[in-house]
């Protein structure tokens, strides 16, 4: 099964979708929430990566011995 959005179609396992609907899951709201959380997590991952790079740069500049 494919759910179409204005942006792009997304394939969803038909059996999983049917099981979710039988269980009373609001599939659209659940997908929305999952995408929102994934976007937030991706943003935090970028921040962590930028922080790690800044720390490495500072340690190189300050002459600190590498850790890890």
C-alpha cells in the first residue's frame, strides 16, 4: 500500500496498516508524530556533531591531548 502526500508517495506495509487500524491507531497522527520526532532527533544529531567538531578544534588549538 502507498500513502500519497503532496511531496512524495510513502510505502506502508498493508498488513501493518490493517493491524494498526483494527487496534484503533490513528495512523495519520502517529505518522505525523513520528516524523516530527525524527526531525527533532536529526536536528539534535547535527548539534552533537557540531559540538564534537568544535571541541576537537578547540583541543587541537589548545594543544590538549586527544581523549577516547
